[in-house]
C-alpha cells in the first residue's frame, strides 16, 4: 500500500491519483467537523481529468445500519446523509478499478459517528459508478461539513 495524498478540507480534489499502477484504492476519512445547521452529507465524485468531475447520473449507492437507504441515478456518491450530527466521525472506502476503462468503478466501506452520548451510528456503505470510464481522480466533499481529514492510498493486487 502506497500513500498518494492527504488533505484537511471540506472540498478536496485528488487529481491524477488513479493510474494503471494500482487496482484498488483506500480512502480514509476522520475528524469530520460539521457546521451547526442544515443537512450533513459526505459525498464523492470521480474525476475524468484534472478537476473535471463526472456529474452524470451514473452513481448509485446504499448505506445503512438497521435500514438501507438507497440512491439511484445520482450525480454523486452518498457516503453519509443527515443523521451524522456530531464532530469526530471516521471511516474508510475501498475503491476498485477506477482507472480501468473496461470495468465499472466500485465503492465499499464503513463510517461511524455519534449524536450526543446515547446515539451511535456505525454504517456500511457500498456503491457503483455504472459507466465504464477511465477515471483519474476523486473529489471528496461535504454539505454542511466544515472539514474532513482524508488520505488516499494505492493498493496493488
């Protein structure tokens, strides 16, 4: 596993991190800090080149602990939405085959957070970008989130 980049922001573009050198990637995120009002969302988008995002409706994801929330035909991948209210959440996402133009890009991971002292939210998440494209990078961003500490790693099969 090779470290490819890190950031502390609410809007990170990991440009040119995907290549033929790696089959899988690991995105770690922690210390998610929320703004005080509004909906909270942690989102991902693939990059076609530079900072150009894939914004078509080819993303689909599901996440949930006790009940599954699904999003189809979306313009981004939802990692978390709404119930994540307190600061300090963390998790990971494995990304498979983002650079391989003959395969779909898959996403699988977990996130954990809390609301107050009695509500804990361990959540599994999975998703797919159903178009077969060569992707060069990833945008990690949040709605209602002030900062996210992230790191991305390349993994050889």
